[in-house]
C-alpha cells in the first residue's frame, strides 16, 4: 500500500534542502566556537526534517525522537565538555541508527511508487546523501574506539568538527569511488567499511536507475494503451 498520502507534502524537499545546507555551509565556517554551533544547528535541522519522513508512523516517530534527544544532548554537552568513551559511542551510534531507519523508510517509499514524481526524485537524492552521512559517522565511531584506525595525510591537529567534516569528505569520496588517498583506513574494520561503502554506492545507483527506467517504460506503455 502506498503511504504517500499520509506524508507531509513538503517533508521530501525539506529534508533534501536541510542535507544540502548541512554539506555546503559547514566547510565555509571554520575555527572557533562558531564552527561547532553552526555544525550543530544544521545537523539538528537534518534530524528534525528526517523525523517528518516517518511522522505517519507514531511508534517509530517516538523512537526516533528519543534517538534525536540522545544524539543532540551528547553533541551539545560535548561542546562544553570533552566527551570520551561511552559518551562518544552513544552519540555516534544513535546517529547511525537514526539515519539507517530514515534511509530504509525512504527506500521503501521509492520502491513502492508506481509513478516517478518530484518527491520520488527528492527521496532518491536524499537516500544517497544520507548513506554518505551515515557512513561518515561509522568512520567517526571507528576512529573514536580504535587506535590509529585512519591516517590523515594532510591533518596534524584539528578540532573535532573539522575531523567530522573530514570523515564526511572521506565518506563521499569512497561512496563515489574517487579515492584521492589523503585519508587512509588502517585498521581492518575501517578497511572493511570502506569497501562496503564503495559497493553500496555503486549498487544503489545501478538499482535506482534500473528501477526508474522500468517505471518510465511502464508509464509510457500505460499512456499508449489509453491513447
């Protein structure tokens, strides 16, 4: 059953705009406390608009709001105090689980659609961006829990936000299989998640294009029969 009527009509584009703003604005805000506040505000917007995607599922929405509370509380506390150990693990894990739920919810919507609409395209782009973002938190989690999980060839001493942005950069470089080599996975889990992300990125684009082509052909055949 298609659950499109139950969605807020603007939830698709708002989530996509929040993601684009998060990725585009953050690199231009560097240094000082402003950097962390801007990162946190834009990230909060992504989380909030992410909830609107599954707002038609009350129980799941409540669980997602709890994950947001855990993530944001840990994030803003770490803005004033250095979170270590279980605090970092809790923050990163909550973000990863949150984004995975949003990704699967959007994928279900995309694959259940019988017609290609703007909302379908918005969701398809959002899924790709969310995959890259969620994988950046996986890398960040590995970096926080493993010694020398990654080697940064051009970074010596950076803030935590700058490091998070570096993982976002590395994640999308890996997702698109560009592989510049300025950040290198060293531990076996880091290497494993790197090649897994590359595979997921290629498979997603391939399957998505095949799905959209199939829908387009079906739409044209249906229109021809009507004529």
